[in-house]
C-alpha cells in the first residue's frame, strides 16, 4: 500500500514538472511574438523542447491561415483587405486563445499582464503598419456592388419662394432577371426588388404630385410630373401577357405606396407608340411592353410619404431624410414625390450595366402662406429640423444652394458660407452652386448642426418669367352636349424652332371628333409630320393621340379638337358628380437620352443629362382639365322613395289594418239614473239592475 502511494506521489511530481515546462515555453514564445511585432529579430535558437513544438505549431497555423486568405482573395476579390494587419491580429488572438490554462495563481496574473501588454502593443501599432506586414500578392479591393448617394438642392425663386429638391440614388450591380433568385438585400429595398423580379420589370417610373407647377413664376423643375399619380412601366420581352402583368403590378404598387393605383384599368391605360422611350439602356424596345396611366384626381398625403421614406437605406432616421417632416412638406404650394428604376451604364465604356433606383422629392415653400413677416429662410423654418449627420450608408451626402443669380451677394445673404463651389448644366443653363459636404465633420462646426440661413436683401420681383417652352390647356364651348379642347404651346426662343412630340389621352366619355383637329401657328396651318390616333371604346379604353409638331421660333401653336359628352350610367358617376371629371395633362416632350452615369455631376442634373448646353431634354405637363358631364338630379331618387313610402303607408297600411283587425260589439253605457240606482243597490246589498 505504501508503494502504491509513493508511485502516485511520483506521478504527480512528473505532471507538475511537465506543466511548468509547457507554461514556461508558452510565455517565452509569446514574448518572441511580441518582439517580432515590435520589430526585433531573435536569432538565438530555442533550446526548450516544449517551446520548439509550440513555435512549430504556431507557424503551421499561420501558414494555413495565409493560404486560406489567399484562396478567399482569389475567390472574392471584393472582400480582400488591402493589408494583413487584421489577419495578423486575428492569428495572434487565436494563439493567445490556444494557450493551456495556468493552474497557479501567480501564473494567471502573469498571463493577464502579458495580455494587457499585447493589447497596448496593438493600440500602438494601429497608426503604423510595418512594411513586412504588407501582402503584395493580394489584389486591390474592387468597388462595392451597391452604393447610395443623397443630395438636397435649394434654389431661391424669383417670386421669393424656395424650391427644395431631394435626390436619393441607390445603385446595385445584380441581376433581377435571371433564373437565380436575389435573396440578399443590403441597400436596395427588398419589397421593391421582389416586385421587379416577379413581374420582370425593366423600367418603373411612378410619381405622386399635389398642386400644379407654376412655370411662369418658378421656371422649369428638375424632374417634371403631372398633378395626381402617374405610372409608366417597361416590361421585359419575356413577359407573355403584358396586360395581366400590368394589372397585378398596379395592385401590388397600390399596397406598397398606400395609393389608389388599383383604380388603374383598361379605361385609363394607353400604349404610346413614340412619346415614351426607355430612360435607361435599351432605346430600341418594342412598344408592346410599355404601359402608361395617369390618375389626375389622386390626392397625396402622409400615408403615401411614409412608405416612400421606408424605401431609403437609412429611412428617416439619419441623413437628409430627417428633414422630411410631413407637417411641413404638405403645408406648401407644390409637393411631388417620385421613384424611378432603370438600368444604366456601370463604367464609361458602358460594357456592363447596373440598376439605378432614384427617389426624388420636390417641394416649393410659399413666402406668404408660411406666416412669416421676414423675408428669410432657413432649414429649421422650412423643415422644423436641422442637419446633424449624413446617412452612414451613403458614399456621398451634399447640400447644394443655387447662387447663380447672386454672384456678389446683392440678392440674398447665405450663411454659413462655404468655399466649395460647383457648376452644372441644368436644362441648358450653366448654374453655380455652393456645396456643403455632410461627410465632412467640419461642415457642422462646433454646434454639430447645420442650419443654413438665407436672408433676402433685394425687393421681391413681380415680373413673370418667360420660359423657352411651356403649355396651357382649357375647355371651350357652352352647354353640356358638345365642347372644344384648346391647347396652347409657347416657344419663346427668338430664332430656334423646336420639334415637340405631343401625347394626349382623353377618357372614353368624351367622344372626340378627330376630323375637327386643327394645328395652327402664327395664324397659319402647321401640319404635323407624324400622327398616331387610337379611337376609344366605350367602357374599354380611352382615346390616344400622338403628334410630332414643329414649333416655330417666338410663336404660339394652338391645337384644337371638338368633342361630345356621353351620358353615363347612374352607377358610373363619382360620389360628387357635380364637381366634374378630370382629364389628364398633355405631355409635350423631346426624347434625347444619355444613360452614362459614370460622369462626376450632381444627381439633379444627371437624370436628363445633356451633352451640350444648346441641346437638352425637356418634358412639360399642362394642367389637367375639369369637364362637366350631363349629370342627373340625384335627389330625385330620394323624392321617389319618400313618395312611394307615403303611398305604401297610407294605402296598403289601411287595407292591412282592415284585414287583420278584430271587431267586437260594445254595449252602450247606461244612463245617469241607472248608474245612481246601481250604486244604491250595491250599498244595500241588493243585486244590480
């Protein structure tokens, strides 16, 4: 028994000795790693067997990790780092984690002290990476597959109002159209991506507008849109039933944007043949895969803005979107929010394409409706908020203020000032902008808040502007049987003529007399070089009229056509029929697209870019028409119901009472003498008479 105890004690001493050897070797090897990180080279060979084994194991792990990193870099170059510092820190942490746990208290304290020293060395090396840690074989990182940019453009108008335009662009290098299903979404909204993939959409353009853009007072907007809701879509050529896909798409978009797009049907959908071309790549596309519809009576409110903001990568929590306060945006003279999805070029050679999602919001703040006596504006007065940071996911976040008409500061004063200036060609006019870069922390100053203040110095200008091209529209005639639609297009250029492509969609209940169509300029007939007309079918499709007209310089071109009002069924009238029926706006436009998105230019000038200042794209919308139709007196059914109920109550009610009432013979009441006699007989106990 004693011998057995002695063997156990000797075995315990041997185990303690081996543990001490391995712990000592681990500490020396850790110091060796620390010396190598600090730049010292130890050429003395290690004599300890445990240290040699641990060092060999560490070298094998490091070599295996290096081979794994090279394989990952070859497989996915976009994720390869530019240096090996992160990998070296990761290997060192694995080495520290693989050490055997100490058994003595002093060894635990020693290991904790070594770990603190290693962390201090890591912090010290964060600002400087040795050249020996660089890996020249790893390829440089490629650009990210998706990126996000945001901009805000503020333009003081001649009327004293302020025009603010938000531009958000998300670009993604992916393929929605192949058989492989896109499952990972980073910046691109997943709800919209699934819809595009399901319905094979190549281009999607949708806008919600409240109010009418006053061209004579405000000039031309960056991105025009008609009052109400507008939707036009290009489908892929793989879609077999375009009408069915269009119907399902409108219902899905109605749910996404909380709008009345589900009211889009065949009665207000057209298929233009020449007016709308793809704004992205693929200018030669079959018009059979195009659908266009407009709802001029659509009301825009907060429930449409909220889902629109949720499509942004940062939502309304950070970046420029924090300024989108519904109370302020809808208390304005004009408000328009839009979404555009299209394929664009990825590089300047346009060998590959990416998908671009652009969200725009335009708003005009009226000086008089704001209730402010002073003629000054600021971000806080317009939006009730200031800018504190850029969107963390945005690669570019800038604010532009148009200072073209204010070179010396005589028109208005802008503070805080910025030394950054930028020039861009917008609608054929070269403009100058003051730029505030939100990605630069110096822009916010010591207060960490940006609140730009614009104080007017000059008096308000009451002169009307003379835009080069704008249009007007009205209904003439008397009575509720026939009428005439007049369209006026103004070309104010002194010596240049403009070819304009007109698109007019008229509901089926206005029966056009196309033989009465006339086009005149300067008192003479102006024969269109191209006319496409598709007659309507009652309760099936609207009228479609497309014309290519040459507008002479400094002229007014008038287009007139007569129509006859149809009598609707009583179930086809709106709840307020006496208000009238809306007819969509006329769309004069010229198609000249450039889809190269690689040029460095602001977002607000790159959607309809121009290669030269004398030639650019312009799309103009006229105001919608309000037409009264022959409306019956809807109070007559109420009168008929009241009269019918009265006849039924008096006639049938009396007959029903006679047929169902029970008649009983009632004896006449006795006289006064007989009643007195009965009273006396009752008192005497004698039977009554």
